[in-house]
C-alpha cells in the first residue's frame, strides 16, 4: 500500500495553479490605460480627425483603421517639412527611395495624377 501524500500534494498544487490563472485573467482594467476621450484626443492631434471620422474613411477605403493609421505614418515620414502635403520634390525623393527612377516628364505626370485638386500638393486626407 503506497503513500498517498504526493498525489494529494499534486492536486493541491494544481488547484493553486488554476486559482492563480483565474486571478490573472480576472484582472481589473489598467487605470493607466487611455480612455476613449484620450484616444479621440490623440487622433485629433495626430490626424486632425476623430477616431469615428477615421473609421468611416477606413470603411470607405475598405481597409482596417490600423492600416489607415500606418499609411498616414508612412505618408508623414516623406512629408519632410511637416506641411501635411507632399510636394513634387518630396514625391521625387519618395519614389527614388522606392527604387523608381522617373524622368521629369514622368514625375510631372505622376504628380498631376495624384494631385486630384490641382493644388500643387498631394494631400493624404
């Protein structure tokens, strides 16, 4: 007849582990986490649009909101003067970084196509 203590100890350890797992999944929200108002303020500062407006734009484009935000970050990376627009010089630099070697005529044609309102600048939004 064997000693039953190790089995009982194993069951106790298992119960303790399950209890710890339950406690970690039942945690209260992080009090330092941003609120919806904080998130909207961040969106307004960064994109000059509310989260809802950006979500509507992402929906119209058929992409996820996080992808729209990523595209905006990439756009901003090439908007060197932080104007909110890409001019012909910035477009040329962007295309060169992407390995595209366009003639001046090709660059002009691409710029005109992207400059939908003929403002002389390419806007992201």
